[in-house]
């Protein structure tokens, strides 16, 4: 294969579509010809030099793609050349081709366009691993989702409703809250002029809080939890250092859980492969049945990756942004 093209991040403001050395499928890997790549906040941080890829991962930005299988590495039997797939990556997605461990590949869900499928792996694996495999969210429980109109938020609302849970969300505009309501959220909180703690306490507290903010919300999240509640933190948009009142935690018998997806091992317990298998078995049927759908707020050509990053940071887009490749 000749050199391929990929996004090279010279700085957070200079994301260039240019030639880079090609990649091939190693043992146990699948080479995917990329049709589209999902955009995530981790990509923005990596472009700014603030979130390096895990050891051994590609230096190219991009943690999820969709496309077709172009090549199978030694030992791979479960995927077919030409098959439409999507994949969860540690890096390398903003490119014409990417090599990915076979266990992190998923079929494109029934009824989903291959381009839109690029916006599913990261949110589906993040939401399922945290809400179900970690917090065991179930029927009748109350979930508080911060950033309800985000890619993670819009997916979490649908999964929680499919599980029979009730959903409260925070968002920053009436339009975003209305979109969350249409997806199934019942308690709508505009964080710009409402106190989410007071609203949740009126309801007896949240059984699970799914938080992308981090330090800025730490103390208030504990206040918003119900007895035996769980706070699952996956983001640090509001800072990395907060003060925790241990007394509140003890009285509520609460749990605070911090987790990431990108740095997990490829195989073994709590691995990406294990999560991908669970998502394929449990979430993909929900999508086929119409209970859950990808929420794609914008499609942009990959040459405009920098604009896509700025749009994500602006908060103007509801759901996911996907970057489409030429052809």
C-alpha cells in the first residue's frame, strides 16, 4: 500500500490532512478502510498536547471509526474483507486506514448508515461499561446525566430508558433540554439558572450520577445522590482537583467511581474486548429494535477536523460530530 493520508496535529489550531506512512494489519488485527471517524473531547485534548495516546497506540488522533474491512491479520477469522464495521480505537482514527485489534471491531448495527456508525463505538462502550457493567443501573432507578445533550448524554438517556430507569439531565439551553425530553428524559434542569441539587433532592436523590464535569461538581454531586447512590466520573471538564466531604459520603453509604475507557487493556477482565462483546450482544439489538439510535449532530469532511474540534468545544452541537473521508 502506498502512503495514506491522515490528520497531523501540528498544534490544536493546525490539523492538516496530509500523507503519512501507511499501516497494515498485524497478528490479531483488522485493517479498516475508514469511511468516517467520530469526534471526541479526548481528540481535542490530544491535539492540544494534553492527552497523549496510551503506550504503543498510534500518535494519530481518533478513537472510533466506521468503514470496511480491508485486510485481516494472522489469526483473525471472525471478520470478512469488504464487511462494513465500526471500531473502538486507542488512536489512529483520523486517517484513511487504521489497524485495530479484532476484538475491538463491531458490525455496523442493523438499520444504521455506515457514516453514522462512526459515532457509536465510543459512546456505546462508555455508557454500557459505566452504567451497566459498573453501576448496574436498573429498572425504577433514577439516573442524573450531566451534559444530557452531548454525545455521551444522548446515548445514556436512551440506554437508561431502555433499561427502565428514570432520567434527569442537565443542559445549558431550552432547545437542548427539549431534545433530551424527546429522547426520554423526564427531569430537565438548565444548569445556567437552576440548582440541580435542589431538583434531585426533591425526587429523593439520584441512584446513579454520570458525570463529565469532574472537580467543579464533586461536592454538589454527593449532595444530589440518594442513599447507597453511585457517582461515576468519566470527565474533567470542570477541573481535576476537588474537595470531598467524607462525612457526607459515609452517611449516604455512597460510592465515587473514576474510570476511563481508552487506557483499558485490549483483552482480559474489564478489557475493551469484553466491553465490545457486551455492547454487541446487548446494545446492538436495542438499536435494531429502534429503542436506541445514533444521535449525529453534524457531519463534516475530515479536512475540516479543526473546525469540528472548535464546534465540539463550543457546545453548539447536540449529539456527535463525525468526520467523513473523501470517497
